[in-house]
């Protein structure tokens, strides 16, 4: 392949190889002063095929169903190590990706404003880069040194009356681990420093030693309540790499279950926000409704978390088998959902707490590459379902919702709008199934993965866009699998959203984003 | 208890239809069906058991099932079992996740902060032996590699009723020994 040539791999995916001196310029061109979106950024260790280390930056542009991928080749070996030109000064959304690349591959972003370690907590000696392909799991384990754990580099806020509140990693509730440092003045949070990646499980490297079929199980376990979205995005990537199109029934079932997952998450999240304001009855109602949906999940797929359904080439459960019965359940849930939302919006004491809490401006959301509910509640119209129609979404009539204000209230109401939309999509698919308009196989017989293939896969999960990049080696086995969870984009928003709020509102604001630790930590 | 009262209040208007509940539970009350008995805590803990849940790097599905135990459908509090915020108040550590390298120290400290007599339950397949993450450079392959474990609850994730039944069983078993 000639240098700098743009070639098409799949219908909406183009790769363009550039040299280090062109990298910044090319990324800036695609970023288009903030009109373009950086979807993900990652490195690949291709030394064994003689191509050295490469860096991929994936961009898309609103209104265009196209992913433009810049591939940086020939990284420079300098005295301090191997470096690449940082794009963070121009594209702030790149900041975490570049730090992650530095930790995992030992490639240093030159010109990054804050190149501190992100993922590994100093648990390994310098020079250990887990995602390099010439070091094994066992070798890395042998080098682990827990005593070296280093969490010291917190941002210090100085001034009269400012004090620090450290929280975690083991929290008071039944939630995931992370360490937070609040710098507060009285009750008001001035700054929040969040140290994450406590649940880092080496997932990306684990993918490399599994087969593509087996990898589904791992994708399902990236983040518990996004099990289906993650495995769907993963399968999507593998199928695109293999160049196969799914039968209509398989596409409809995946779409159906993606919406069912969104629904139980959104309803659960709306209920959990009540826990954030101490509104126990709202919380209980939300939990009941969520539990009912989990029961439906189990009845349809055998799993409360919709696991074991996705496979490259389709689905393993014919979820649309009894559309009439499922339709009755969904109708019942719709009624309960409506009265739940009416009840909540009528509860002034609860709703008042949401108003103006945890404001996230559109500018910050855009600059940091926010996704999903967090982005749409701050006025950014970004929904993979409509921007890049896939599965059965192109055949459905629905709109993606936005709210303008960016506070907890907007995030709650946006979820309410989207849950109603999901219910409508579920019903529409069930009606079509009832009318026998979705007949066909639920999976392809087999999916042949080509050697040296690569592709992106994506879905709109409950928390926002989820991307997977997969590539295969000469043997047709996984060479690189890079998941990009929605929460990886949204965690950096937190310090901005809590700034100026009172400490007791933090749980509420946190719940309004409902970010995944495990998905982001990977 | 509060959750029970709440359930009675809101249940009147919007109770789950019996068929749905039964579908989830098998028959009748889900936790009773799973073997839980009110006041059945045995000698060690009497009628009250306090649990500190520790996420040691799980995928988060296990925590959601633990959380579900406190919702009005399961309402585990009515059996004298509740989740607490501090290990200092806990009788049981319910640990989920394969124990990521970054959480090993925190788990050890939590264990030391829990007063005896105490029980440790490894909840979920990955807490037992690393599960799907087994062998990864970033995990320790199970809770018992880091702190002593008294019981394991299998499943990925174990359903809420299964977690509750597991907790009950280990309480009963340890009461008999001592
Ligand atoms: S046992 Fe399964 S569900 Fe539970 S934390 Fe581990 S991977 Fe997740």
C-alpha cells in the first residue's frame, strides 16, 4: 500500500497513513475546529510484521456516516524513548488516550500538557509496558510490586480555608472502586481529582490470547450493565472485518436487545437518582420497574444481563419468538413507566434538587469528547444510532433526543425521553415480528475471519457510544482488540460538573452520569 | 424493613402481577423459596448480620445483584441481613471481582479493619478463581489469593436469590461448627 493513499476497507471506514510531521495537521483537519469528533485513539504494536508501532486516531463528522482514521507510522526513537506528536493541545479529547498509550506501550506523547501516568498506579517498574506483544502476562505478573503503588500526584489546591476530603477506593455504598480527592471550601467543591483504573483487568491483552468467538464472553464482561452493548459492538467489528451482513431477523433482535438494555439502565438510573436525593419511594419504584425488566431479560434470553446471546454472525436466542406475549409485557411496563415519571416529576422536593445541580456546559462537553446521555443533555446531538445507522436502526423511525441545559435535571429528563423512545422501538419491532415481516435465520452458519483484517464496530450503548477496533494476524487470530467504553470519554467531565456544587450533592451528580469504572478501566 | 413498608405502600397501586413475580421466583416469596428463614441466623450472629460489600475489580454485574437484594422485591433486610458502609461495622465481607492488582492492598486493609469473628465470602466466578480474567497480568486470580475465604458463591453473576441463599448457608454452617 503506497504511503498516504486513502483506501476503503468497509463502506464507511477509511484509513490514511501519515508520517509524524503530518500527524498533527491531519488530525487537526479532521477535527475541523471542534466540528469533527475524536471517537477513539489507540496504539498497535506491529513490530513483528516489521511495521513498528502505529497510532490510530478515529474521527467522524456530524452529518456524515464516515469514520476517517489517521494511522501514524514510523514513530521516532529519541533519547527519552519512542515519541509521537501529541494532539492534545489542539484536541483536548485526546488527553486520556495519549496517557493510556504512554502507560500501555511506552510511546510518549510529545507536547502533552499533563503526561502523568493514568492506568497502572506505578505497580510495575519503569519500562514495563503491558500491551507490547513481546511481554507475556506471566512476565508482567512477575514484575508486579505492590509496595511501589503510587497515588501521590494529586492536584493540590492551595488557599485560605481549602481542605481536602479523600474518599475511596472502597466506597460506602455497593459501588465500584475509585479514589476521589475533593478540594473544598466549606461545603463547596472547588476541585475534584478522580483517580481511577483500580479495576483495570488487562482486558485488551486478554483478548489477544482468545479466539474471536471466545472474545464475546470477555466483551460481555467489560461492564456489567452494558454487557449486550459491548458484545454487540465487538461482534459488529468482527463481522465487518469478515465482510458479512447479518440476516434481517438477527439485526432486528440485536436492535431489540440494545433498546431493552438501554431501557432497564435508564429506568434504573432515574430511580437511582432518587437515592441521591434521599427520595426513598422514588428509588423503590424505579428498582421495582428495573427488576421487572431484568425478569423479562431472563425470560427472553436466560440471562438477566443479556449475556450469552451475541455471537459473531448473529444471535443465539430467538427473542422474537413470541411477539404477542412480549408485547403484552412491554405494554404493561409502558403504563407503569408513565405513572413512575408522572410521580417523579410531580415530586417537587426531588425535582428541585436536580435543577441546576452538576452543570456541564456544551463547550466543555464538546472539547472533552463527551458521549451519550452526558453529551446529549448538554446540547450535543451525538447518537450513533442516527449518525451511523446500523443493524435495524435504518428501518426504524425515531429521533435522537437532546436537552440544552446540562444539569442533573436535564440528564434525568433526557433519560425519560429516551426510555419512552426505547419502549416505542421495542413495540415497533414486536409488531413487525408479529406481522411476520422479520422472518429468517437468527445467525449466519459461520463467520470466516480473514488474515490481516481490521475493522471498527460500534453501537450506542446505555451510557453512550461504544467502539471496538479489531484486527487479525497472519493466522486469522486476534492481533489487536481495542474496546472504547463510553465512560472512558465521560469520566474527565466530572471535575467540571461538580465544581461549585456542595459535597453532599456529589452522589447525586455522580448518579446522574452513572459512569462505569470497569468499562473505562478495562 | 423500610423497604418492606415502602413496598406495601406502593405495592398497592403498582404491585408486579403475581405471574411476573412467580416467574422470577419460581414459587411464592423469592428468598423464602431460596431457603431464607426470618430469624434464622444461628448462634454466632443472632438475628442480625451486617455485610460490607467490597468490589475488588469486578465487571459490576455482581454488585448490581447485591444491590438488588435490598430492593422491595427481595428486601433482604427482613431477614436481619443488611449492607453497611464501614468494614468496622461488618460481620461479613462479601467480595466480588478477581481482585485486580490495584485493589489487592485495599482489600487487605478492609479485611484487617473488619473486627472478628468475621466471614469472607467470594461472590461470583471471578472472585473464586479469576473467572474469565484468570491469568491476566492485572489480576490475582481470586479473593483467596489475597485474604482467607470461608465460602464461595458461583455464578457470573449469581442471581440475587442465589447470593442470599449462599449468605444464609454459610451463616448456618459456621454456627454449627462453633
Ligand atoms: S463473576 Fe461474572 S458477573 Fe461477577 S464480577 Fe466476575 S465477571 Fe462480572
